[in-house]
C-alpha cells in the first residue's frame, strides 16, 4: 500500500500513473512560480491547459518549453479585463473539467485596483469572484481556489472591506483576502454541487516565489505581529523546524485537488499538504489547519452578497 501524499510530495508524485488525456483545465497566474509548474505538470500528463496571465509576454516566455498551452490575458485587478477574458471564453464555448484559481498578490503596500478596491481583496478575491462566476457554466467538475495559511491572520470584514476606516496592515489585508478565497469556494460548492461541480480551497505551503516580492523586513515584522494578534505567536522552535517547499511541492496540492482527490471528500473543504485540513482554533504549527470562520456557510453567503454588491453584478 503506497504511503499517502504529504508536505514533501511533488506534482510528479501525485500525478504518477494519472492520465489526463481529454481533460481541459484553466490555470490563472500562468506566468511564474506555482502557476507555471501547475501547467507543466498537467500538460505532461495529457491535459489541454489554458493559462491566464496579466502579462502575456511574460507568460509566453515561461511557457516556451511547455508545448500546446493556450494563453489568455487576464488582469484580476481590472474588472474590465476580467469580463473581457470571461466573455472570450464563453464565446468559444469550450468547457473546462477544472479551473485552478492560482493567481494572486501578497503583502503589497496599500493601493487600489482599477475599480477602486483594496488591492489584495480586489485582486485575490473579487477578480476571481467575477471571472469564475461568469464562466461557471463552462466548469464541468472542479474549482480549486488557492488560499493560504495566512487566512488565519484575519476574517473578512464585510463592513470595511476596503480599509476605509480600518488601519491598513499588509498581512491583515492578505489574511482577509485569503479567508475570502475559502469562503468563496464554500458557497460556490453549495450552489453548484447539485450539477456535479465541486469547489475546494487550499494552502500550497511556504514557497519562495515572486509572490513574496514585497516581503521587506518591515513587512516580515508585521507578519509576526499579525500572527500574535491571531493567537499564533511565532516561537524559535517553530522557526527552526520550518521547511520551505520547492515549487513542485507547492503546486502538488493544486494538481491533487484538481485531478486526483475524490471530489466528494474535498468539496466545500480546505486542504493542505495533499489532504483535507483539520478545523482548529489551535495556535500550534506553521500551517495548522483551517479556522472555523473560513468554512462558516452563513459567512460564505454573506460574503457572496457583499461581493455582488461591490462589483455590481448578480450571480
């Protein structure tokens, strides 16, 4: 009996022996890091992949050694771009077996998207919210939202999502957006499981990619403070035992959730290290499972309604 997959499993480990011929999968953020590795692994096992990226030239360079990938332009920080990308996919009418919402930003300085939303909430959540809902009829089996253990820094704030009255802290904003990614998967799963489409959210692990380009010493100190406020103080033993993942290890949970895991087991759930994470209030560990507020169905419905209000569109 093979050992179950875990934190050190790679994309090639979890897809060993898996034939994805005939599957069509969309991956956002297909220009660097986890997105590129996710595309590589899926295509290597026979899937037809559409990669979405804000910078198409960068994505083309990243895909030079990955044959057969179709690329579309998608800037999640612009709802005009989001709607144009969704419209083009809907016009083509070709379904997707899975969509992996991989793109995102982390711990960036305070800013706003083209539509005036706080950058992290607007990009990580609202951009994907509109894009995925607009192409929902094309999704046949699975939605995979990349979240983060960073969801533990903060629940969503439905009264002040744009930090208009709340002091802006990079990792609090990041935490809100990552909690939103999970809640979106929870409500999308509830709405679509009746037609056989399941949604899950996941933490890829700690990986040193372009996502961390804003990680200055000051921001890292904010991370420590955000963890302390969330009841997850960092101690020396934790720092000593922490192991960064490689990019193939970081992308493993994405391809596992999209192509290997039992949809009924991961639907409406939060996963890490290629398994469903435990619901916990504990402050132990670097990953440590998922906080209850991130899986709260009432909270998920409320976020959906607030998101519709913010983008001016009903789904």
